[in-house]
């Protein structure tokens, strides 16, 4: 499959240069196409947008009622895309709370494709957008609604089988909003642009991972963590002699100073785990760390997923 060149849908999201007002209109159209199937539900549902100010590692999460298109538009109008990074969660929630326990049914699959080739995924993605040179994110429009757990399982299978970012399959995942800008200091403010759009619903599904399935799959157990149990600097002092210099520096960083946040998160968790830190100690460090915050924001489910996945990979879940 090759990238689509049909730019009749959401025209301002394909190329840089449109006015902010026209882009916001197309961004709303894009988002509500994703969420459209949920409009038929009688349940009161909520959508989540994420905003991170240029130069900051702190994610601001704002919620809108699914029926409140005007609220979504208001949020986008008041967070200038030239000064803020814009994100959205593909999934909707039963409460204004972006946690897995409040996730609702979904017809979507999603993946932070990162530097893999989205056009080698199976099945083919419905929507692909480029977040920076050589990096992308994607969505799949399934032909049926699925539970949050099944939706997450399909997204995890897509991620592991095709080389996506292994931290990018959670049902609470934030993705970059097309039509915005990537203000990461490593880049030169690239435009987040659509490169493929096919609204046809997909009947095929990826093969789910089994306990031993997938070359990179790891069995993990969700952990109940308290990220407020310890102060990060107290944990660092406690294990400083057992940590590598690079890991200690990553814990001390107050802003993102190195690329590949997934690798930095892995280094922090694995370093502390191997030094003998408890899970709550690890969680307390990660919860306040810029590499986690800039990737996941204040997402407790993502925290538990990251810690449990990495500790599982190290071979120690008790």
C-alpha cells in the first residue's frame, strides 16, 4: 500500500500553510469522525485532549462531553498550536478521567508507529500522519465496536508485530493531533501532517498475541502502584551507589534533554529495579520524571503499564 494522495478530507491537515481557524475546523472534523460511532450511545461520554506548552514537560489534560464539539473547538482556539503541542486520545471515557477503568467501547485500533513503516502493517491502517521526519502514528477503523480490553489487545498486537513504540498501545494513549506542530527541541518545528486517509471500515484484525506470541511480546502483570509514596530525590539518594551515572542523571533531569523517551524510561525503571528499589519507589521517581510526563502526562494506567512491562521483561513479577 502507498500513502493516499486524496486530500479532499480535512484539506488543511495535509500541508502546512492554512489559517489557524480553518485548521481548527478540520481538526474538529477529524476528531469527530473518529468518535462518531459513539454518538449513538445513550451513555454520557467524555473525550480527552492533551496540551503541552513549548519547552515544558508537563501535559495538561482537558475533557469535553462527547456532544460538546464547541468545547473541543474552544480548547483548540485557546491553545495556540505555534506555542503548544496538541494531543488527543482516540478513545472515549465514561468519566472525565483518562484511566483504563473508565474507558468505553471503541471501534478503533491505534499505534505510535514511531520509525517503523506504517504501510507494512497488517491490516493496512485507515489513517496515518507524520509526526516528524521518518516517524508517524496511525489509526485503524474496525467494522465493529470492541471492549476497551479487546481494543487495547488489537493495538498491542499491531505494535509488537510490526515494530511500533511498545509504550504506545494503552487504551489511554495520547497521540499527536494532525495540523499541529511538533515542538520537541530535537526537531525544527515539523508540521504534523496527514499522509493517508481511508474511511472504509476494516473487517480483518491482527492476530492477537499469546503468552509466547510475537517476537517482542512479554507477559506482564498490571501492578497497583502508589507514585506518591516517596520523594524522587530520596529514592535517588537511597540507591545512588548502585546506579550508573547515566541513570542517575536521567532521574535528576527536570526537562527532556535526550531523545527516545521510551529508552530513557526503560533505563530509569530497569536501573532502579536492579538496584533493589521497590515498585512504589520506582513509580514515585517515574511519575515526576520529564521523560514519562512528556510521553504520557498524568496517566496512572500508563505508569502501571510501563513499570509492569519493563519489570516483566527483566523477569521478575511477584
